[in-house]
């Protein structure tokens, strides 16, 4: 059985749009493209190298696929050879041909197509970017690992990693390190359902009871 591994660069407020450069993805008027550039160091480079050291195929959304297809076949920088050689599974509704070598279109419902891929033999399925695709995979409970690089940046707007339709659950931290520039590099695997508890007094006060009743009618800000 194959695993789905989600790799993402995210800001403190969960934005993952256009980490690599100003022209990467300016959709929606996003003006902070390239927000990861000045934080890169050897610690991050090592962590990324480890991520690509295990056998993998790429699982990409259309926009990330187009960004990669316009870059990696035309450079010898790492990991170009890896990315060019592996199979690229692409979630897209576009009828345009997938010109990048070893590219395969996911047919029909994307989460169902990914679920079928997981049941087969082969390398792990690694996402990069692909915010829309990742949201659908999280909503369907198909993600087996999160590999997150969290940058000390607040962007306030842009495409985010986690959507409101994500499947609730707890995640277990399996690895963590910090770069010299303050980037938190972590891996998580699903742990199970969310467990809740309470620090409230055993017997609520009248003021607390009134507060609870008031909260039932208030809107989320």
C-alpha cells in the first residue's frame, strides 16, 4: 500500500501560496511571492534532501504542476533529475496535454482516484504545494504524513494549507528541528480522533451558566 505524504512550506498563519518567487502564483492579488527565500539555510536543505531520499512519485494540483513543468525540465539544479524522472500524477480538469515527461492525469473524482492509487503497489505519493488538492486529501482522510516547514512570517492572506472541510483529528509529532533562521521543520502522522477535556470547575457558577447561554447565540467573529 502506498502512502500520501504532504510536503508544504507554510507561514505562521498557514499560508502556502507562492513561496518561491514573486511570479510563481500572484493569483488573488497575492503580493508576497518569494517569502521563503531569505530564510533558506543548510538545515532546511538537509531536511529537504532527506524528504527526497526515499522512493516517491509526485502528486500535484494543476497550478503547481504547471509551475514545475515550466521550471524543472529546463535546469540541472537539484532535485531536477528526480522530479523529471518520477511519475507525476496530476489533478486537473483541464483538457490541455500534460507535456512534462512521465505525467499521468487523475481521472474522475480526485480523492477516489488517489484512494485507488494508495491501494496499489509503488512508491509513496508526495505532494508539493497544490493547496486545492491537499485540502481535498485532508477532507477525505487520505493523508498519511505531514512534512511542514513553518516560517516565522505572517502573510495575512493567500492560499492556506488547512481548509474548513479538513477531517478533524489529532496528529503525532515524529520529528522536529529548527533552522538557523527560525524555520520549524516537523513531521506528523495521524493519531486518531480529537480528545477533549475541561479545566472548568466541577460546579459552574451562576455567572458561568449565564456566560454559556450567551455564547450559544453569538456569531463566530
